[in-house]
């Protein structure tokens, strides 16, 4: 068993023996801060926030081979990722883009633009791919 946590960079802890967890290192997230993670079949899908401002949110999903830390691919999300989920068999992925609101604008009210949305990814063709499927957004 392995624990992965999003703490910029991604932290990885091996837990072959729950009474004796072992640090396994970090995986750098070049260009952004990891926000969310889902793992299947030895491939981690990290939602990475690259936003420089509330008015211009940005981010991407990055596929990572967990054994080597190698980047397998990435996909621009056109907004700030909030969560990543995979279907039980790993064939589909969903990414929620929430676009963090500015707590100083309008007394932090909800409904600030740009609004959030969702992306989907059909992974049946090739594991490790992170291209949006039709119907996203």
C-alpha cells in the first residue's frame, strides 16, 4: 500500500507494514501546486493549480508513473482543478474545476466569475492518457 499526499511537491509514503510506514520521497510538480490526486494501475493523476490570480485561474492534470515518477502526459484544464476521480475500473476519469473565489471581492459571495465546470477523460484507449473526452465542460 502507498499513501500519496498533495503538499507541493507530492509526497509518497510506502506502507507495506502499517506499523512501520517508510518515506519514499517526493514527486516535483513543475509549474504549479498539486491540489488533488487519484491513482489506478500504478499511474497517478494529479490536478495541479497554476493560477496566478483569481481572475485568470489555470491548471492541468498530470499523469505520473508511480514507480519511476516519470510524467506520462498532461492536459490543460482551462481553470483551477479542485478534485480528480476515477471510475472503479479506472476506465474513466473526472476532474472538477472550481476556480477559487476571491474572498475580498463582493464579501466573498458565491457566483464569482469565471465559473467552474467539469472535464471527463475516457482512459479505455490508453492508460496514462489525459485528453478530455467529448461532452466535457
